[in-house]
């Protein structure tokens, strides 16, 4: 029984680490720009495809492809923000939602058009390796993904705390007008924040492709979980997204085993609703 | 004078437009609706099913078509049940079709066929296998392929009649676990497998369902490890089936036999993704997978050959089960039913379909054809349909049961993951 519980905790944390990385981008975007990025999952899908094609065509290992994916997706985030989000920053929230939902549909169908609905994954020398210690099984690619995700998140948190741009982003998230009065270039900072958010989810995609499959609608599966994590952690707290992701991963593993796999998604959606009802700011959010 | 000329010009332009409008063109072709998930999560097999059907239409068109006219497909994209219903509505009321061919996915078929029945339009189901589809007493719905419950039932029967004796396990002590995705398809097959296993007196140690859209199946694998079954009977769609096997390997889940029930485990992607690690699992499936040619009539063997050549030429890959189901369903419609009906009139088609009586070996499936009449509880279902058991060997699927359809011998027990790594097998004779 103890081994089973330990195994469940490990399964949950490894999964939760991925959820955290995907959600932290979403939190950053929502906290700073106050835009709900419904197309977040589609960027995950695009980076999974990007990593896949880099491997298929040039033999680039998915983890190494991070060196390409991170800057590339940062730039993609900048471009998308400039072209689609910036024009509607002052529009009614409903229009903003339509924009990101529309973006999501366009990206899904573009992917479907170019790459069909087939499931693709990457098989590397280590993608099927499992580490066994004292009765516990740890999937090696998932372990690597976990540590890389923690690394990216740690890097992000340090960036936000120590650098000028990072502090500018945090200031903007706290109070937009005061930040403008302090001389912060609002539009440029928005672009950078969005770019970083997309770079994070892009990194998650590169880490996921050895353990999961990409197909045009894979984003939808993950983005729902990301929303739950963002709400659980607090929509303007990055540490909240990290802890929230890990919590959801572990809750999913335990509820799947002890209650029923049938209901494991239902359990965290119930948590989602309870948080919205009783603690809308989330575990770590500020009012 | 000017007004008069303008008026004449107007009238002639409008009549010209009417003359060359699509509905006038339609008199030249036989228009049949094709309602499939052409896009979305089910698109892979939806498109493949339709591809098979197009070969049947091509073969008929190449020999003069139907009643001297070419068959023309009018596509409807049923991405999910709601969309399937609206597309069916559109095909019937706007495209004015009398015959809908589709739809691969059970939940889509169930929803859309309701629309067709209401409008007294023929719904020719080629590949959705859930039982409830033909349990509604519909008069205009026809399905040739095997019902889902058969796939589940044959899984349990196979464990009882074949696996238990071969492995020298008392069937009453055989530990069986049933795993299925929770939509109409998975639930139908899975619950039938569970019921049959219980009826046969086996020990059902787990019945777990999950959403096929999940990103993590480790809880299911963990539960199965804890319950320690001898045999797993699984009903998965492609994405969850592939994920399950991967996580079964990650978490070292070992069983003596794994029986899939179509969908995921009949796809070439299985071998493409897992290579030799996908070998030795069983898969209950529609016989269109490829039964022993000795079980088919000469005429059908010739048709099968032509179909496979044409398919490969057109689509550059070997047809999978779903494509063949699409093909044969369409071929029987075009070559046996519609000529007998004489037109696209639904009442005539109904009569023609119900009059068919094809013996065993007379269809590509190997089994015969006789539709259950409207009073029968399974109205519209081909009562002669049944499943076969196949096994992945050397990265290909082979029919291994029943004996007269079998192409190869079955291999038991399945190696453990450790044994697979070391290349060890210890099959019993």
C-alpha cells in the first residue's frame, strides 16, 4: 500500500510539473494583460509539432530543441500579441474572448490542414526508459520533463524578481496606471509578457512530445486543466500556478486510483467550482 | 422599348441561371450523402472509412455507374453528435438527399440516424458498431457490420474457450479485467464483455472506464496492477489506447493476454508506434480485416483483390479494417441493393435491402447478409454478422479464431515487459 501511495505521488508530481509549466504562461498572460488566452492550448500543440518536425527532419532531440523553441515561441508570442491582442486591449471583454477563441479555432484548423489528424510522437533512445528504484517506477522522459519544467519556472521567477523588465511586468500586473506614471512602456511590456507566456507553453510542448501524442486538437485537453490550475493557484500568482499544477496532478492521480478513473477529471472540476465559490482569489492570489 | 428589352434580358438571365444551377445538374448523377467526421478528433478513421467507400463508387462508376449515371458523394462533416445532426438535416432538407451513408463513430451515428428516420431517409451505417443504434425499431436504418456487443462478447468467449484451456487455467478461476473508454462505443463493448465474462463464471476483478480525452491513464494502470488480472479486455479509441499501452510499459503492467476490441488495436498506428512491443496482443474485430480466402467465394476473392489494388493506387497505403468496412458496405449498397430498388426512393430501397439473402462467404466480411425486419428487436441489423479474433504478430494483424477463418496460429502467453526487453518468449504449444 505504501509503495502504491508513493507511486501515485510520483505519478502525480511528474504530471503536475507539466501542468504547472503550461499554466504558468497562462497566469502570466492573465495577470499582466488581463486577457484569458483561450488559444493557449494551441500554442502547446504548435510547439509539440515544432519539436516533432525538428526531430523528424533534422534529428534534433526534443530536449535540445528547447534551445530553438524557447526563443522562437517568445518571438511568436510577441508577434501574436502585437497583431491580434494589442488592437483589442481596450475592447469589451467579450470581444477579447472572441479574439482568442477565434485564434484557437484558426490554429487548430491550420494544423489539421497541414498535418492531418494523425497522432504523432517522437521515439528517442530514452523515451521508453523507466527507472526502477525500490519498487517504484519512474518514467525517465517524464522525470527529465519535470526537472526541466522546474528549471524554466525557477528561471522565470528569478527573471521577474531580479531584472528590470521582470519588475516592470510585475508592476504592470499590480497597477497599470501607476506603472505608466513610473515611465514603464506599457505596450512593449505587454508584448514581452505575452511572449514569455507563450515561450513557457512552447517549452512544455517540447517536453511533452516524447511522452504524449500531438494531433491538431490536443491543446484543448491541456488548456482546460490549465484553467483549473490558474484559478486554483490564484490568477495573478505564479507560485500559485506552480503549486496549483502540482496539486492538481497529485489529486488526479489519487482520485483516479481511489475513486475512479472515470471521475478523475470531474474531481478537479469540482475543486474548480468550489474555489470559485469560496475562495475566488485562489490559494495564493491577491484580491 | 428599353423597359421591354430589360425585362427580356432579366428573364433570359434568370432562366439561364436556373438551367445551369446545381439542382439541374443533379439529374446527371446519383447523389448520395456521406456523413463522416472528416475533421476533428475522430477524423483519422472517419476519413479512412469514407476512402474505402469511394473505391466502391469508383468501381461502379467505371462500369457505367448506377442506372447509367455516375455516383456523386455529397459530404457532411459530423465532427461531434450535435454537428452530425445539423449536417444530416442540411443534407436532407437543403441538398435534398434520400440516402445517407456514414458514419464510423457510434455517438455520431446514433444522433444523426434519428434525423434521417424522422425524415424517412435511408441511413446506411457502414462502421459504427454500438448496439443501441439498431435497437430503436427504425425502418430506414441498415447496418451490415458486426455489433459492438459481439466484439466484447467474443473477447470473453475467447478468454473462456481458448485462452483458459491453452494456459491450463480453470475458467472459473480466470481473473478478467475490463477497461473501456466511456462514450457509447466503449461502454457498449465494455459492459457486454463484462456481462459475458460474469455469465461464463469468470472472475471479473476490475471494470474501469475513463474519458478518451484524458491525458493520463496512470490511475487505470495502477488499479489494474493492484488487481492482478490474467486477461485484460480493453476498448480504447486510438489516442487513449496508445497512451494506455505506453503507460502500461512505464509502470510495468504485465498480463497473460491482452484483448483489444477494434478501434485503437486494429490501426496500423499500433505497429507504427510500438513496433515489436505491440506484438502478441489480441484484437476482436470485424472480419473485414482479412479472413482466410478459403472462407470466401471466388467472386468475393476477386473483388477483394481489385479493391486492395485500387485502394493502394489511390491512397498509397494498405487499407485498414475501417476502410474495408466502408468499401464493402458501399459495394453491397451499389451492387446488390440499389439496382434491385431501381431508384433512390427510400421505400424501394427498404424493400430491396430486406429481400437480400447472401450466404456465408458471400461478402468480403466472410459472413453472409440478412437484415432483421422492422418487427425484430434488432431492426436493420445484419443478423449473420459476427466478429473474429486477430493477433498482432510481427507487426501485422492476423485472424487466429474461429478456425475456419484463421490465417495463423495464436501465441500465448504474452511476454512480460522484462522478457520483451530481453527478447524472450515462452509460448505454449
